[in-house]
C-alpha cells in the first residue's frame, strides 16, 4: 500500500499534525494565490493573502481547517457561500479579511480566540450582530458595514476594550449605540460622513443617543485603514 499523501490526509487537529511531524513552525508557508483553490488543504499554510484575484465560486471550506492559519485575506473577489458559525477552532487566526465579495448567511457566532481584525464589509450577510463572548483583549477592528444586517447593536460588544474601528454603516440596524460602547473606539463610524447616523449623532460627538433612531445606510463602504490594500 502506498503512503498517503498530504493532499489526501484527513483534517486533523494541530496537535495531531505536530505529533505526526507533518507540521512545524520552520515549514510554515504562505499560500501561492496562483494555485487557488488548489492546495488549500496543506496544513503548513500560515498566510493566505489573495487580494483582487478575480476568484469566483463557493468559498473553499477547507480553509477553516488549517491548524496554523494566522492571516486570511481573500478580499475584493467574487466568492459566494457562507461562513461557518463557529470559528473558535482557528486558534492561530489574527486577521480575517473577506470584504467586497458576495458572501451570504450570518456572521459567525464564535470568533477565533486571537482575532485582531474582523473585516467583512461589502458582502450580503444577513441576520443580527451576535453577542460575541470574545476575544475581548485582542480585537481592534470590527468592520461589518454594507451588508444586510438587522436588529440592534449588542451591549456585549462593549467588552471589546481594545476596539479601534467599529464600522456598521449601510445595514438595516435599528436603535441606539449602547452607552458602554461609545467612547471605546477611536473611529465609531455608523454613516458615510462620520457625522450623523439618521438622528443618531454619535460618530463625531462621541455621545450615546437618547432616542431610538434608525441607522442611516451609506452609499459606499466606509473603510478604515487596514493591512490590505483598498480599492
């Protein structure tokens, strides 16, 4: 019987791969975008950075089984499909940037424990913003504007004490920014102009609302600086 190749190997935990000697830090690699979507089952992949690759089709699910994945950037493509509801198994992931695609479904209910940047604007995501239970100490960018999100902004988001950019314009959100969340962010952006959000004046005044206005949609994505190039 021939030896099983890595391409045919089952999706195993990081600990198992390390025990098998298949994965080690020295062999960690950056994915070659010219191969997309082939080769995404390589457990040594640490970085996927494929900006504006003209990729289409359903988002490759095998990406979410990569044990060492630290950076996932597949921005400004034409990818469809849904994100998994639970991303907590991606214990190394810090950057998740999938903006300007055609992703559907809902926001993940559980996030990677070391996530720093969650940038998903410009998709077709629906449902409400989850009351995430972390990562409270690491997340600095939460940019989910220009989707089709509904409902209110959960007060639990105030637990992300290191949040610098919180961008929610261009959805169908209702109600107010929770008092505890206002003042945490360096850039609290709920409208394109960063000056008003319907009658909710919190973006520039840095004050919580006292009434129950709706969130004004933007005409184009509100984009704060990121590590990926922006169009």
